[in-house]
C-alpha cells in the first residue's frame, strides 16, 4: 500500500534555509551601508553647526576660539569657548564663573540639575570652579562625532595659514597630515 506523506525533504529544507540566509545577509549589508551614510550626514550637519558657531564667535570677538596659554586641548578650547567660558575679549577663561552658558545647545535640562552643587566662586577660589567643572563636564570636554571621536579643531593652523581647520576623522578615527578618504571636514 502506498501512503501519501506530506512532508518536506531534506533538500527542500536546505534550499529554504539557504534562501533565508542570503536574504538576511543582504539585509544586514544594506543596514550597515545605510547606518554609515546616516552617520556621515550627521557629522556633516554637526560640522556646519560648529562652523556657524565659530563664525558667530569670530564676529563677536574678532578672533577664533583659542587657548593662548596652550594648556587646553583643541577640543577643550572649542567646546569651552563656544559654551561661554571666555572673557569679554574672547580669550578662554574659566574663572570667574560665566554669567551665561547656552545650555540648550547641549540638551542639558537645567531644571533637573542640582544648583546647590555649584560652588560659590570668588576670584580667589579659582581651583574650586576648575574642580567642579572637571567633574561636571568630564576630564576633557569636547564635541564628539557620530563615531565617538573628538572633532578636530586646529587654530592657529600648523602651516601658518589664515583661518582654522575643523573636521571629523571619520569612522576609522585616524587621520594623517592630509585628509584620509573617510575624513569629513571643512577648512576655513
């Protein structure tokens, strides 16, 4: 007697599993490409925003953000200068405590922050603010690109040229004397 069995053969199962595997590999490859493109676009937009902020800083103070004493990294200089830590002439200055910090730029909820933790600062207590700032902002505050690296800000330029250099090192986080093919940047 012949029975009519309704089941899949081993070959049919292997074909289905292979097709599913191919479709998943295409999906993940496409997802990686799309994610990379989104990160690149985000970095370009952030660089445009930083460039605009540096231009406003230049319009206000007649010079680009810098750390004249050379004690700051370029990332710290850019971050702290644009965050309002400068004197009337535009030079980077931690004490006295800045009167105005544009917290909306950093998605910082001022109402959720405990103001009692901010030390009372007088001109003779410079170290108290620096210690508070170090613990609040972290060791080296800087603007971070979508790949977790600091944006590179160079002023004055090493070649002695006018303007500044502002760019992202891209997904590999490396750069040389010239831009790598994955570096995203703008020179002014």
